[in-house]
């Protein structure tokens, strides 16, 4: 699978160019499925999901002019025959995975069966936004934050610090966002010091493009790599 892991969507021409390169065709010739699931645990999540779908959320993704767009709701998939949703996933050029609660998203990626399917989608582009990007890395930098949104006694809280591990580095988005006090470079570096994998701190003008497991930074902003081998 090919990945474009963003902090804030297709936020500038460089990231848009990387998306087209991964698709191998113009966006207007490509089909996509949008996954809003991660946003629902938050207060007002339904409203935020709708804004993402209709292109008014501020992190460009659904509104890019796709040839076709469908909605894939992970929480519904366990109640649906696989033969009725898997073909749509396999036929799509891109999966657009929205931000929100990483823990909730990874739980439903696993429960739905999509996590097991993803490695076989060799020609599909996985486009993540914030939590949607963190979910495919080995470690969840938002675990402490995410836990406060879990229902009491929920088994979703187990293993909160781990994500899917479909790439071999981890990601900390929204670098130096003034509205997120935990996103300073110093704080990210402190978190990364306890992680046995490379950690990319990326701002909202940066993305990580991954082909055949090899990451490439695409940026018109700021980023930093914390590599455990250099400690």
C-alpha cells in the first residue's frame, strides 16, 4: 500500500503533487472512499464529520474534485457481509481517513476487518489526516488524550499506546500549533525519546509520502526527525 500521511490534509501544492504522483493519475480521474469514523468520540463529532464530507472543515480532502466519492463507516462494517463492502474498497484509488481519536479509529479499523485488508491493497493510496495518519504507525502519540473519550469499562482502552504498525516510523502531527500545547518541539522530543522507532514531528504544511516502505518528507513548512539510532 502507498501512504500519504498528513497533519492537515492536502494543504499546499507540494502535498497535492505528491498525491497525484501516488495515484498515478489526476485527482479528477480517481475514485475515493472517505472514512470519518475517528471524529465521532468528540463532542460535536457528527457536525465535524459533515463539515469534512462537504469540504468546510478547513483541512482539504473530500473537496479536491475526485471523480467519485463514497463514504465508508467502519462501525457499520461488522454488521455487513464482506462481499458487499470489500469490492468497493479494492476498486477505490484512495482511502481518505479523517482525524479525531486515534484509539477509537484503530479499534474500529481492527474490528471492521479493514486493518487486515489494507496490506493487500498494493495500488491503493491511504491518505491520512492527523489521527488518520497516526493510526498506521506503530505508536499512538495521542494515547493519554484519547483515553478520556472512551466509555467507562470499554475494552477499547486496552493497548492505547499502540497503533497498527503498517509503517515502521511514528508520527506527531500539528508541530507548533498554537492551539495545542503538547505540540512544541520540546514536548514531542520528550515523547519520542521513549519510542524505539523514528518519529517525525510535522506541521500542518508537511506530509510523509511512503512507497514500498520508504518514507519521504514533503513539506512547505517545518518538520523534525527524531531517530533513536542517533541517541
